[in-house]
């Protein structure tokens, strides 16, 4: 049975009771309620997400040390800068996103009975955690060659490949549980039901991505050089994953707008339709494999086209509706201010990344500027949802200047980072190079890359500040839980 059939039939859309589907124009877009049985697992996924961010921050420090004369001689690999960069990216993007997806999807699951059910529910978490730990340790024990492939950069070593494989098994188990155990949307379609559908759709998109990874693994020639092999291997599935993260971001935008007190001027039926539009284009992925050989330009271009066209159709109307919901808000409560900051910063970065994508010509640092903007836009939305869910998970609600500052520090730093990259890209500075390989000739090139570096440092500080805010909230349990 295809993922589309799973989404449109069975438990995912099975009504609770017979009757027509209705929709309200003044809906409450609420995330699934956190039950006592779900809280422990959701907390565990949150801890993995925080560990990934903290680990990514530590590897970003190693990136600086790897470029420092004298100190770099003490690091275990001859080109430790690229080794650290691979692990930094995989922890901050792949592991972080999957862990937060695990948190959100676990809230949308039907409960399993007994100890065996509880162990089965934690299997994906265990595998993902072991895989993430293995990725980090591989940088020191078996780094191999660093391959800066798109979507999932790799260390071409047996230890790192094994760690990614274990993590992939965890992600597969997580998606299978998400398809099998998903709560039904319900007959009376309301805002909460529309968000449930968005979560269902993100699980299906992740399933298509895993199918693409497996398909590529089966057909990509292993005789290719490592750089070409991993680039082709992760291209199709990596593009499909972007639909998963985009759907989770859209769910987060609606939930955060609601939590801030906004009234989104879209009915649940329209929101469900927009989620469906965002999902449909992911099914171009298997068509690309059926129509073209994975090594062809046509195969690559079809994935890119699907992401650009289909992925963006739902974003503009939802973004406009969220902005309209936020516009009249005044006098927010202290616990709402960090949520609004995360939401606005997320929308700013995502839109900036999308606009930069329209200006890409050739292979230069405008390309990482584009995807850094979009990825960080998703990350900020998920950070906001974490802030929102902390009280439901039994922790204190983040409030105060530090919690409000964090999204702007992280988002502002990344905005400077991508502006610097666009500036340098206008001079033709190439991507995936560092140090003397960048060949910075003019003051403009140097200034652009300097701005990029400054923004990157501020963003690192903002990411670590997020971990600090959440850890402080976790040390102060909410009364009564």
C-alpha cells in the first residue's frame, strides 16, 4: 500500500463517529494534548534534540580550533575542519529535525499497552540516539574523508556509515510507528484536526523520503567516487525530506499564532487543503526514479522542480494568514513573547532564504545562503514549538528577556550570515571551500565573508542560548506535574 493510500484511509482519517465533516471559520489551531502516557517519551525526544544542538555547538567550536594555527596540530585528523563541519551539520540539521519530529509525532500516537508496547515505542529513540552518538564519536576514532554532500554530508569511514545506518533504522521505525499509530483526524474537522492532518502528512512525506533513500542505495553505482556517490545517493531523499520539515514548520506557525492569542483567518478545511497541496508534490519523488536514471541531470532537475513549485504553493497563503493573525495583538503575556519572537524570526528567515533562491545563478555561496535561510526558518519554528510545549511536558514556561532575545539572536545572526554569503556570491566566491581555497581577492569579498563569519558566531551563540533557556525551564518543573 502506498503512503498516499495510508494517509487517505485507515486510522489516519478514520472518523470517531459517523456524520458530515464540518468546519469553523474561527478555529483553534491546537497541538495534540500531552497525556501522561505520552509525556515520558516526548521528554526523551526533547533531550535527544537538545543533545544534538549542544553537540553541534561544540563541534562549531572545534571548527574554529581546526583553523587556528598550532592548535589544529593536536586534533586527530589532517583535515579536521571538514570532519567537524560534517558532524556539525548532521547534528544540527538531521538529528535535531528528526528528534523534534519524534517529539511531535509521539504526541499524535495512539497508546500502546503494557511493557512490551512501551519498549516498542522507545525503539526508534534508542536507535536514533545511538546513531547520533556514533556520528559524533566517529570524528575522533575513524574520521575518514569528509564528503560535503548535499542534505547529509558524510565521513567516508565504516564507523560513520554504520552510525548513519543505525540512525536511519531509528528514523524508519519512527515513521512506521507514525503511520500505524496515528490518531484519527476525526469527523468534526476543527483546528486541532487540521493540525493533526498536517502531522500525518509530514509522516507520509518522511516515508517517501526513506523510500527514495533506499531506492538510491539499491541503484546508485558503488564504483563512483565518494563525492559523486553520496551526492547522488542523498539527492532524491533529501529533497523529499524538505517537504517533511516544511509541513512541520507550517503546523508550528499555526500553533504558535494560536498560542500568542491570534485568530488565523482560515477555516480548518482550507488549512487541510493547503497541507494536502504541500504534500502532493512529494509524490513526484518516485516518479523521478521511474522516469529517469538517478545519475542523469533530468532526475536531479525533477526533484528540484517539485520542491520549488509544489513546496511553495501552501506557504504564501498560510504565512499571510499568520501575519494577519499577529497584526492586532497587543499586550502579550510574558510566556507568549518568546513564542511570538520565534514565529516572526522563523518567517523572516524562511522568506529571506526563499527570495535568495530566486537569485541563484551558478555554483557559489548564494546556494548555502538560500538553504541556510530556509533551514533556520524551520529550526526557529520548531524552537518556538518547544517553548510552547514545555509546560505541557511538565516544565516551566520560558519567559523573560533571555527567552525573548534568543530567537532574535539566533535568527539575526543567521540573517547576517546569509547576507554575507549573498554579498560574497555576487563576487563569485565558491561554495564548500575554506581558508586559502576561497581565494578572496577584493575588499568586497573579504568584507562579505567577514560579515558571514560574524553572523555565524552570533547564530551559534543563539543556538546555545536556546539550549540554556530550555534546560533552565526543565530544572523548574511546573507545579502539579
